[in-house]
DNA sequence: CATAGCGTGTTTCTC
DNA sequence: ACACGCTATG
C-alpha cells in the first residue's frame, strides 16, 4: 500500500489491520477508499470479489451503517458468493446485495404507483413477454413478413436498454425492422400496464425513468444508498448506468469493478463505453488496477495474454502471477466431435481413477449448448457424474410453467399471459377462438382478460357453450383465489387438485417417456416449502413468484458437487476450475459465423475465448476437430484463427486423440505415427483435406506416448494399467446410472473411477417409492417419493427422526436388503 | 376443439 | 438432428 500508516489513522485501526493483512498494495488501496468514485480494473483471477467484500467490511468498520451500502451484481450467484464472503468478514451485517434486476424490482414494489403499476405487479419472463409480444403485434396490426416477433422483441428490448421511449423511437430514423417494432412498442407497453406486468427490461427502464422524472425521490434514494458498488461493470447497459449514476450525484461514492477484456454481452446491449469512459464521467475518479493473478499458472496466463493482445479496443493490462509454472497448455485436434468427446471423457476417467483429480476439478466449455450433447453422451456412457449448466431449465418446463401460471394469476389477476396459459390447461373446451375473443374484448375495454372472462356474457361473438365453459373456469379460479393467503404448499396442492391438473398430468404422461412431470411439480412444491421456511417473514406468494422470476438455473450450479461441469463459455464467467477443456475452437464456431461482420463482434469472440482460458487454474486444453457434424451433416472444419494468435511454441500440440493406453495398450511406445485406429473411430477417412497451419515445426506425434498431460512423467506404466482397469470396471457396468440391475457392485477391490462414481452407489433405478435405505447419519428410512431425473433426481425419505430430501446421485444412501 | 404430422429455423443467455 | 410452431384432419 502507498501509505503504510493509513490503516492506523482512526480508532478502528485494529479492525482495519485485520482486514488489510492479507492484501497486496493495490488491493489495500482499493479497500481503503471510502468517499468518491472509484474504478477497479480487475484482471481475471485478481481477487476482485475479495477486494469488494473487504472494502464493504472496511466501510462498515468506518462506522458507515449497513443500510447505506448496496452492492449490485450481474447474477444471483455472484451476489450469493459475495454475501457469503462478507458474512465471514463482518458477520450479521445487512448490506443490500443482489442483481440489478432484483434491486429494481424491490424499488418498483414500493414506488409502483409512480409508474402506473400496482405493487403486486408481475414480472414476465422471456417466454411470457414473447407471448405478450405476439398479442401486441396482432393488436398493432403490423405485418410480420419483414420482421419476426423475435426480431421485433429484440429491437424493443435494445431500445429499452438504451432508455428509448416509444415516442422517441418513432421520431428516429429507422430501418424497416425498427419501423415495425416502433409501431408495436407502444401497444406492447400499454398492454403490459393493463396486465399490471413488466418484462425484464422494464424493471430497469421504469426505475431509470422514476429517478429521472422525480428529482425528490432521486435525492432521497441517493441519500439512502450512499455507497454503491457495481460488479461486472463492463456488462452494464445504458439503463443500468443511468440508475447508478442517478443514485450517485449528491453522494458520488460509486465504485465499479470490471474488466473490459471480459465483456462478452455486447450482443444484448451491454455497453463497453460504460467502463471505458468511466474516467470521463467522473474526472475525480480513483483508478485501481489489479493485475496480479492468483488463479492460474504462468503457462495459462501467457496464452490468455497473447490472445487478448490482439484486441484493439481495450485498456492494456499487464497480467502477472507468482504461481508455479505448471504444465504447458495443450492444443489438441481430433478427427471429429465424437472422438473429441470420447477422448476427453476417457482422460477424465483416467485422471479420476488414478486419484490425480476429482470430478469437480473438471470443466468443459463450448461455444454452443448443442455441443454439450456428445460430451454428455460420452460422460454418461462412462458413468462420470456431470452437470450441465443451462441445459433444460427447470422453470421452463411446461408443467412448472403451468402451475406457476395459476399462481401468477392468483397474485395478479391482470396477468394475461398466465390466463391464456391456464384457461384451457387442462382442456376445458375453451379453444383458441374463444381466447382470441376474450383478448379482443379485453383490448377494446382496456381491461385484463380475466375481467373479460367474467363478463363473458357481454361478448356477443361468443357461443353460448363457450360462455358456460369460461364461466366454469372463472369459478375454478375464484375457488383457488380464495386461498391466496394460505401457506404456499397448501395453496399449490390446492391449485393442482382444484384445476384437475394432477389428473391431466397422469393422463398425459406416458410411461415410456422417462420424464416425470408430476415429480417436477412435487419438486416445485418442495422449492416453495423451502422458500417458506427461509423467508418466514415475507414468505408471501408475491415474494416467491418474484424469486422464481429473477432466478435462473445458472444459479443452481453447485461447485461442491462431485461432478464434471459442462457449460457454455458465456456461463463460465466468474468461475474457476483446476482443469479446463475448451472444445470446438474452430472457425465459424469460436469466432462465431455471425460475428464476423464487424470488428466489435469479432473482438468480443476473442474476449470470450479469453474468459474461457482464464478460468483454468492449473491445466488447460484447447481442442478442435478436423470435421464436425453440424445440424445433421458432417463438414470439414478450419481451426479457429485465434489459435494462430497463441504462443504455440510453448504449448503442447497433440494431433489425434485416440487413447492408446486405453484401447490399445499393446501398441508399442515407439510412436510410429501409424495408427491402428480402434473400433471406436467413427467415419474416418484418414487423409484430412483441410490443412492445419499451427505454425512451423509441428511434431505432432512426439508427445503422445508420454502421458495425457495431467502429470508429466509420473510413472506412466502404472497410470496406464489403472486407466485400463477403470475402463473395464465401468464397461462391465455400462450406463450404471440407468442400469436396471439392482445389485450393488462389489466395492471391495476397486480403487478406480468406478469406485468414485458408479460402483460406489447403486443405480438410481434402485431407489423407488417404498425402498428401505440407510443413510450414514440418519440410519434406516423409507423412500416416500422420488422425482426429477438424472443428477437432479430427488428422493424424499422418512427416517425415525423426520423427513429429508436427497439428490440420489450424490447422497450417501444405501439400499437395504 | 384436440392432435398428428409437416415445415422451418436454428449463437451466445442474464435478469 | 432437433425442437418448435403452424395447419390440416378427425
């Protein structure tokens, strides 16, 4: 730190000293900054969260009351992490922490009436607003031949992020698409207001407007939130900027943290200028650069640095680290996507088998979600536990959305999207035509659709039979709504029963399909119960629905689970893993095809790879294929141009990925380079017609025979044997997770991957309703119910001293008998 | 009004 | 390949 004595300059000296003890000079500098704007440029792995949490603790130690501080993050997960860490430094403090959207949602609850809403307003999620958008397009009477609903929604969303109102938008010079969108925009907004609803963008927009048009309130809130900290500032959009700026006029104690090199959300309105120009906006700003990396090896860091240097629009940072050199970064190319997936899965199995790593040490990143499929398949086939962040999202499932829609309608009778969803679910003889007529009536009278349904008799165009059906639905609704204030669990069970949704699900779900909608509904109910327990004070329906709306499945990522993590590069931001694979580093994929038109997007793709690389702590492999199946057909592939920007001479380059120690332990170790490809090889026609220019002097076979890169020269022969053993052990029990075999594999001898994974626990299918199980802590119990699938499969078990829920894939449960 | 079968369009995804 | 949305049919 610049001034070693500064810590002692006040009474809280002791306290401060403890806070500052383990920090570097620039970190101390940032932590001790109290008043005035501050910009923290924090490279990857530079202890950013640490600095932010320590600074908050420091502010508190200076006597600043907790309620004057607000920390805004980009994701819930980041907020949770921060809260956890602050709690260790300053237990029991009540600093506001959360996402921008949650922050705005809460302000809006209070000041709803000032923007024309009621306090029980609903938050439309993406699919809700898409539905609403379609209706608005219809009502606006515009043609969708030149702009799809999605495109229109995109234009409007961008406009909102830039604080452009419908009136302003219509006055602008517009492209044909934007012209269409500009016509829909005011209609859409009016319908939202009628429905007493907002979309995600509105949360920010309304608050920004609120602050802009109500100087008195703005001043009040500026006073209230005197210290504002913003994380991931490079990903903020104009609306978010306007909000924090408005709250930092009288008390400009705004401190933002970010890294322009990690800005990867430009495509959805994030404005890199917010961070690049921060110093212009606040001339008195204190800028702190955190350039020391605590996460990665120099090998990883050099690769990342070389890459990102190729970007023009950036602030140069000099990343450095004191960490050990580590292993060289691997650049590997495979014949095709299957080989890539199989090889990676094999390596993971081998590493786990020989105790060099555990499943949760590994992460596999890719550009597109669809690329996780083959990896998923390969991992599952070997019994490796994995989690996909952002696979099929729980809250997006039909049955979940249906049940939630009933609840939404109870909470906000204006929720037209919810009404449209449930009015005929289960089917009640209310068809599309009837719904449309209700809609028209609602639009004409500017009332919610439920109101239209109540007045069904007034709608002449409605058949008598339809009127009766609609009235029946209204009656069902009223019975449910009468219980609005009951505990969540009771309410939800009543909904499912009263609406006959339970019967509907039983009837619809076929046995062959292994998804279990009813189980998912159960899981939703237990989520509600959980919420009730955790928020006994504000455990209202409204709070639960808000929570659900503002929570994403990315937040469900659990780093402590013993599982390999699969995710997109975007989702990887903010995380770190000991061992990282980045797959599909290929032209048109990693610089994505659609990003090549302009420089800004191209640079964003480079940042995306940079983010991925810098997640790795000790080991990293980038890979690409010679051919890859995309949308059904296999095509030759050109390696990513980014690969040529890396320090290839210091990386370890490996061609072909056949795990010879796995399949062909008989092959000699001389490395003739002439591969006898085992049966697993798919569609190989050896001579690739694509040239791979990875720089000069590549000696691709040289490295292959030594090891697989986890630990150089560590008794390769033993590893080979164990790997094989692991493979066989797994192969003997294929797809253990889904096997019908109820026998518990012999766990006495094997100390392998199979031990860690499949062999250790019975197949999930062994756990059924009524099964007697034993738990290490709770003793014997009986399974009451099972729900969910794969790694998410849950069981509710009754023990002597109460009931517990378990994730079957990981719980320490044994089948008794 | 419900459903099966066809045609279309596919990045990234937070809240 | 696959999922989703629309349309023709029962």
